[in-house]
């Protein structure tokens, strides 16, 4: 496995000149030589799914939501530490169950016609209460209650059961002290509660916005305003002139006039548009593309002022295949283990990914980038064809005889998804003499819907941490969130894996008094997960990122947290 690294390479490439400033032609200089103005142009290969906080489940929606909404606290994009946001300070009692948050005064919602006079009003404690109650309402589009406030805030479960599609009563553990102070009481100490409050699912929205727009609400207190019906395929965010925050030098944020998010579907399109000036950045650049760019332009970036900057860093992410454990043949643990041993992950990394991975997924689902959590202590599955054959025979399918055809579902925007599934198809045929088919659906949204409803036997999946803890990965397998009726959707545990001992260890990790105790319980839970094998971890992620050198304060971090309010363009 590669050592933890973050290599920065300065590259000068000579292409046709293009003004990448965008926005206003006249720019204002701020303190510290920073610059106001311009449009940042980035690309997402999939469209966002939903910007309603309780419905956000994909990373693209998260990237946008983090610009238009804010929570009580947020992640520092530099180091992933928790820092104040809408709450300027907070106190936690000695028992670790009572949190009192003091809201920043003068924070206003973005101007919108949902408010009187189309002017955003001041945010107060009742907005926090409303937003948190909305997250505890039982609706088909609420996918985040289970991963946020369920079993966490006093009275949240009772409120959810009574809601039947709309708020009903009050949540006992949420109380308003005054317009700028709110108290939240937990059922038990929770080591990750502040992380939960930094997620986009706990963003604060206004009641007026939800009443006017419903699930299509996009009005927050953030640095950028969502432009509705922009008239193009692009997603456009524009500067919130009434934003409340400043940088460390006292400069009013944000610096940019706008953010333009295009939807080029392939890396080839992205690279071409980066070259011709239509993009400021390429995120997730394949290693072979990096090699090709450098080799072709080697004479142009030596001993010259950098024009492009290449970054390479490990990520807090995992790519894996997920079994539907409620369906034959993968309700048999020996079949799941046989598949796990039959796949040569190093071959996938070398031959298909061309080295674009931090390392093979031979331990657990948690990546090796979580500080203080040593995944090398977890025994997973390395390539062992003889053991794979033995287990499949014990499961009743000697040399694949009688094994049913099974199907993998993946979405078209997945990282080399089609190439990977073809390699896995070939490996399973060679080692186990079994046939798997696959289906590529048009969108991530469709793939997630199929996954929630359990419509196939295997799914290609990936997860990037919501917060820097193994909890963010292990929560995907918490059995208490799985409905008893297999016809009902299951989220986030789409494998429908259930093991009471795993749940017990997971709960112990969440309520632990300190990080060491918490991680010790999570490691036991993850080892048990690997023994039950509801997933095949394939590889742990790393990322190449190419930036124009005039893009400043676009910080890299393993969770891909983006804070565009700090970004400025300066040649």
C-alpha cells in the first residue's frame, strides 16, 4: 500500500490563451492581495439529485448544498476540524448529552420571493428547530433521519413515528431558550454529534422557503445563491451580497461573482474543455491522463512560471461491490466469501485503473486515511482462488454447477465502472466458473433507487466519508435501519445486512467516552462485517486534481469538502 502522500507538481502547459477570470472585467483588490470577481468553472459528471437537506445522499448534491446552506457548525476545508458556522459558540455538559448553541446575530437568509418584500430575514432559533423537525418527519424523500437524529436526540424517534408526512407536536430534546440560543439534549453521549451537525443533511432552511417550494427548496444562508432556471444545462450559483462571514483578514466573503458547474459526461470532454479554457479544474483525473499530459508537454513546463498545478492525495473513500443479502444466492455467507476470494484486486488496480488507487481493498471498508484507525489489523480478503472454489463447493455449487445468473447494477458516471465489471466478470468466470451479467443505468439517481429497493443481486457502490471516522462507513451496515418487509426501501443499509452483534458494537462505538474506546469498538464491528462479507471492498481512493494556477484557496482534503466562499481568481 502506498504511503500517505500529498504531492504537488507545478506544470506549465502552453495552449491558446483564454480569459479564465469570468464574471466582471473590473476586479477589486482585497486585503492580503486577494481579488474580488470572476466566475469559477468546474465540472460534475453527474447531475445533483436533490438539494432538500433530508434527501441529500450523493456527493454532487453535497458540493452544491455546502455553498447555498449552512449548519450550526462546519468542517474546516483545510484540516477537516469542526469550526463555528451559524453557531458562534456552544457548551456541552459534563455528561456529554446537553448541547447549548449560541447563534450568530445578524445572519440573514438569501433574498428570495418567499420572504416579505423579497428580502431575506434574520435567522433565529426557531429556524433551527423547524429544520431539525423536518429532518425527523417520515416521508418517502427523507433518507437522512436514520443517519442523523434517530436514537440520538431525545424524542426524535417518537416525533418521527407520529409525523406521518408532516410535523406533529414537538421534539422533546430540542428547546428554544431565546431567539439566538437553542438547547439539544441527546439520549446518550455521542462522539460524532458535532460531525453530524456539520453535514448538509442538518443544514438550516427557512419555513417560508419550504412552504413555498416544498422539496425543491434551495434557499439558505450560504455564500452563494442557486440560480433557478438558468436556461442551460449548467448549474449556476451567484454571490450572496448579504453573506455574513469574513475571512481571517476581515475580507467580506465570498470573493467570486459566480460558480458555473457544467455536466460534461466523460473525462475526455473535461480535459478538452480544461485545455480550451472552459474549466478551471479537473477533479478525479485518471493517472493515464496525467501521464499523457505530462509526456506531451514536458518541454513546456520546465523552468517556466506555472500555469497549471497538479495535486495528488489519498482520499477518505472506498470503492466496493455490495451484495443483496436478502436474496439468493447471496443470502449464503459462503457464496459471498467465495466471490470475495475470487477477485484479484491488484490486477484491477494495475490493468484497469492504471494505478489510480491508494491501495487494494484487502482489509475492511474503512479507508486507511482515518487518523488513529489502523485498518491493517482488520483481516479481509486477498486473492485466493483455491479457497474461493472450496467455499463455493461447500455452498452447493461445485465448479459453479447450478449457480444462477446474477446481475450487477452500476451507473454510467461511475469511475471506470464498465471496465471494472468486465474484468470482474472475467475473473469470476475463470476462478469459479460462474457467470455474472451487468446493467448500466443512465443516472446515479436510478442506480440508488434500484439499490434501495433491492432490485438486483449486486451493486457497484462507493462511499466518501461524511466525517473522519469509521462510523461514517460502518453505518451503511447498521441492521436497525433495515425494514422487515423486503418490498420496502432500505437506506443507507442497502445490502440489508443484519447482525445483532455488529449493531451492539456499532452502538458502543457511537456512545463511547473517548476516541480510543470508540475506535476499538468500531474495529471489532468491522472485523465482524468482513467475516460476514456483505460487501467486496475493491480499492481505496486517491485523487489527482488539475487546477489553473490562478485559482487560489481551493483547498484539497480527503473528504472533498469544498468551501468556494474562500476561493479567488488571481493571475
